[in-house]
């Protein structure tokens, strides 16, 4: 039940996060808004504005999850599988797979820091920092005003990015122990399924 509940809450959080970003983008002044792309216009024309936004948000959530599975589960598992001829121990191979996962995660973070020249990425970081500041203000019991939010730190100790890093580290340790028990560990699809 905790696994099912966690997956449902995760999906719900992603959808609500996308809805909040969309809502925030809709509040931008007209002169700062980007023109909708051809795909956006086609979807809105065929499904209506509200249903079109839901389709776009749903697609973004599905693509986000698919990209996460591809980058953090499939790619490290397949790359670690290529070492089977010279890394015999399933535990060592699992540790190598975990190291690949950490490297991919750090490269992902590094890329997001190196490309803030893109207006959308810069805006996303600004919203993320503003979210942290707002949470600090709320946790201190202060009224949520610009004057109270502005001096708060943009580095929150319970940030989702920090949580993801902890999950990656814990999964390396857990799957290293599981690799000792599972007889089918050499099968990459078993490893992907367990993850």
C-alpha cells in the first residue's frame, strides 16, 4: 500500500505542479507571454482551451515520467549490463549501476545550471526559488506578502532535488543487498522491474 500510495501521490504532485506552472504562466502580462506553438494551437482548436491545457499537462507528465525511467532506470541498467563480461559480481555490478545513476543525476543537474540562458529554464528556476522562499515564510507563520517572502532563503532543506539524491543513494544500497538474494539478477529486465 505505501508503494501504491506513493506512486499516486507522486503523479498527483506532478499534475498539480504542472497546473500551478500553467496558472502562473497565464498570469504573466500580455507583453511577456510567448506566442503558442503550432501544436498548442492545433490542440486548443480541436479540443478547446481548457481540455487542450489538460492534454498538454498530461502529455508533459507522461513524457517527464518516461524520460525519468529512461535516464535513471533503463540507461544505467543497460550500461551496467554491458560490463557483465568483466564484472562478475552482481553486487559490484549493482554498485557500478548506482554510480552511473549518480553520474547521470549530477550531469542532469549540471546541465540545468549551465543552460539558464534559456528564458524558460531561467523562469523555472526563479519560480522554484520563489516557492522555497514562500514555504519558509509560511513555516515561520508570517503573512504571505512579498515583503515577508523576499528576505527568505531560496535554499530549502526539504527540496525535492535533495530528496531525489537521497533516494538514489538509498536505492543503491538496497539493490546491492537485494542483488545477493535474487537469482535472476543477471537478467536486465528483472533489474528494471525491481526498480
